[in-house]
């Protein structure tokens, strides 16, 4: 017997997600079902899936899964998308306080083109052989490049992600090209195991890396394959940053149902 599940699909600068409303009822999906829903050819197609759940003392909970069907860590673009989803459902108006995989977050919904999401403080930044490593809710390695002409994001990103140093826990690999006005960033994401159009926590990691490497000050504007993002932060020490916010759009693409 087939089961029918209703969904909405949103994207944040091209980072696309399946959103499921479980605020008033319990919905549990296996990793195989999530993977099949996210499949680009045989499913809906998405970089990840989120289930919006009710949570005491919060407006809602963000239950996040990567496209491979496994539980994911924090996702900045996904965070903005689920805020827009909660707004469109009438669960929030202009402010949100929600629980995500890495803890509590706050957000401000201004328009679908402008959502500001808080991210957790960054307190440990490491210099690795290839770049700067930090955890902005998800682990990221930021590699600075002079130009994007010769970057093969998939091949280079995959080789780093599955290298001996990172293959056990995985890492997201960001290639950042500093610019005077709008810097560029390209990302290979673990869990998706491919280049994505954008990565929110990766853009935040890239901003912090540019502050350390290039002394760029907040706010820092970025251009990703899927659109533009802005990162705000406050540097409070050699390797410590607080008041981190990610600003960008989150838009509904379509809705429907999936049978499995």
C-alpha cells in the first residue's frame, strides 16, 4: 500500500530543499525514502530535506537530512528556507526562535528576498595544510584561490573530502576568491557529495576566513552560483567570532505530494 506525503519545495540561492509540515502530527521517514525523494532523476530532487516539528519553548524545530538520507548538521540556506516555510504556514510572523541540529537559532523574516539568520559563535579556527578549518554549524575547510578559472570544484572538493585527513567525519570544501566588492565562493558539500549552487554555513566560514586572511571587515558580500549572500560578524579574539548573521533570500518553488 502506498503512502502519500505532502511537501513544499524551497530554495535559498539555489540550495534547494524539500519541506514537510509535521507541526501538528508526527511524521517519520526512513533514510531510503528521504534519499528517493531527494533523487534528481527518480524523485522530487533536492540538496536536502527538512521536517518542521513542534518543540516546547521554541517556535519550531528544524529536523534536517542530507540528500543521502542521513541526519545532517546545520545548514544556513536551509535555515532561511524553513523560516520562510514557517512564515508561509502562519507559524511565525517576522521573528523566529527555533531549534536546529547544532542548537538554537534566531531569525528575522523581512521579505522572501531578505531573511536574516543567526548562526552560532565560532571559537576554534585551525590552520590546516590546504586552508583554514572551522565549524560554523557544519565543518568547513576554506581554500583561498586567486581565480576561479582553473577550479574543478567537484574533483578538487571530492579529493579533499575523501582524503585521509577528512574522510572519517567528512568536511565541506569551500573555494573562495577574494574581491574588493563581492567575493566569490564555490562549495563541495558532504552528504550531497557534489557541488551545490550555494552553501550558507560555507559562506559564513568563507567570510571569517577572509577576515583572517585579507582583513576584510563585516559585512562581507558574496556571489554564489545561485545568488548573493551577506555575512555579518563581530570579531572578539584571535580565533573567536560572535553575532554571526547570514542574510539572503528563501523562496517557494512548488508544492505537491510524493507517493512511496
